[in-house]
C-alpha cells in the first residue's frame, strides 16, 4: 500500500508501521478437487506468525544452550566424582596399611608383655632363693632401655594412627559429599534429558512448518502458472477476434498509449521478495507480461465500438455492402447498417469517446459523430433528436439521441457507420468480435 493512499493516511501510526513492515499478501492453495483457493495474509496475521517463529527460534536456541551447559556441568561433576573415587581408593589402601601397623603394634605389645613377665618371674625367683647374681643388674638396665625404646616406638605408631584416623574422618566426609555429587549429577542428567526431548519436539515443529511453507510455495507456483495460462488463452482469444475485424492491433495499442493521460516520475525498483525465489521468478515475470498485455487489450476493447447502438428490440433492414438504392433502385454501396425500430427508440454510444459532430448532415439528417481515438469514428444518422453536443464525453451505453426519420430516409430507422481513418468498415464484424470479447 502506498503511503499516499487516503485509507493508509487515516490509519493510526502503529497500523501504518505494521503494514509497511508486513504488507498484505495473498497465497493460493490447491484444493483436493484440483481447484485453487485464495488465502489472504493480513499484516497482523503475518506479524503474529513472525513473532511465534521468533519465539520458537528463541526457545530452540535456549534449549540447545541448556543442553550444552548441562553437558558441561555433567562432565565437571563426573570429573569430581572420578577424583573422589580415586581419593576413596587411596584412603582404603591407607586404612589397610594402618590395619597392618595396628597388628604390628599389637604383636609388639604382646612381645613386650612377654618380656616383662619373664623379667618379673626372674626377679621373684631371685628374691626367693636369696641369691643375687652378679649380672642381674646389667640385664635389668638392658631391659629398661629396650622397654623405653619399645614404648617410644609404640607412641610414635599411635600418633601416626591418630593422624590416619583423622584422615579417615575426612575421607568419610568426602564420601558424604560424593553421595551429594551423585544426586546432583542425576538431577542434571534428568534436566538434560528433558531439554533434549523439548528440543526434539521444537525441531519437529519447525520441520513441519518448513514442509508447510514448501507445500504452499509449490501450490503458489502452480497457481501462478495456471493464471498465466488463463491470461495467455484470453489474450489469444481477444487478438484473434480483433484480427478478424482486420485491425492492426499493435499500431492501435501504440496510438492508444500515445493518447493516454500523462504519467511519469523516477524509476524506483519495487522490492518484491517473491522474485528472489527461483520457484516464483519465471512464473511471476511471465504472468506480469501477460497481465500487462491483457490490460492493454482490455483498454483497447473498451475504446473500440464492439456493441450494438440499439439496446431495445429492433431488426436489421439493410446490411453493409452493395445494395439496391431504396429511392432510385440503382446499385449503390451502403457504408453502414440500417436498424428499424419504433420512432423515439433510444440510441446509445457503442464505445467510450468524444462527440466531434452533432447536427444536420446532408443525406444523414440529424446525426452524431463520436471519435473513439486511434482514428476510429462511429456515426449515427436519421435521428429524430440529439441529446449530446460537440465536446461531450460519453461512455459505452450512454444515450446520444432518439431514433427518427430525418434526412434521406424511407421510414423510422438508424443508419450506423464505423470508419477507421476515414475508411468505412463493416459494423457487423465489430459486433461479432464484441460477442467473443465481452462473453469471455
């Protein structure tokens, strides 16, 4: 829609902006019966469809980002779990080592206990016998020294065992965290699966929409080809009908264009996205060519006298060509057609044009000449009255006068002529062409 269209100017600003961004489009859809149905896509409908498409695309993008983010988090969690498992295995190995150390300390305690018991038994035996051996004092000192070393060793081992137990406590906490990590990982896997399902559903929806668009484009292309074929057939019919009249169609179209109202302005190529698609380009170009030709032919047929000058009931009394003159009986050339009807029957223009003569003409009586451009003139003679004056513009079917008996006439009738560049032409051929043109 042009921004200078009055309907466009009366719209609110937001509606004008919406129509500029989304101009109204028409889609042709092939039906099951082989016909076509026209579907109009308004600006609001296109805007809603575009918004839904953008939202769907955003959701798909968000889902893909979520899937990638979830996979990254899951990989990080798996790395942490693997690290915790490795730490757990290492702690198990240390626990086994501490167990061996505890067993070794236990054996050392048992040996020390046995040594102490042996020394205690030896001391009791010496007190009972009343004898003290000379080497008893050195053995006791040696025993005390060994016992001290054994005690220090046991204390060191016990300290190491306490540190190991503290590490075992940390390992227990780490295992507790490992359970939490595993639960969190399961939640993330569930979220990833849900995101994948949603992404698949959206992908399927987008695929369905793409298939629908392709189907609509195919139907649209077929419809354009069908319209092109119809226009081409109609052009052939019109040109064939006019060719039977003996008219030079191309030269008359050139003359009609030269006499058309003035138009101009700079050339600004139209932005037609439909031409960017190969499926449409050739069909649209051909259809535009056919439509332009058909419009020109319709303008030509509107300007040509292809209808009858009398709409009321009438009869043909004298055809175009050679006839016997009704007054002197001699052979004469009749350059028009005579129609008999009651006096005062309305006479109408057979095509749009301008009145170039309205008055009394020798031989014709009261007559009217109408110029239709391109050198085509129609003449209406023997009228009883004239309702138009020179310079008046008339349309096809407008009344120009009443049937009469003026001039060289034997009775009430209309003498109707068609002249092309001054030469008389058979009106019957024009009327026959008009039957094909207007019925088609």
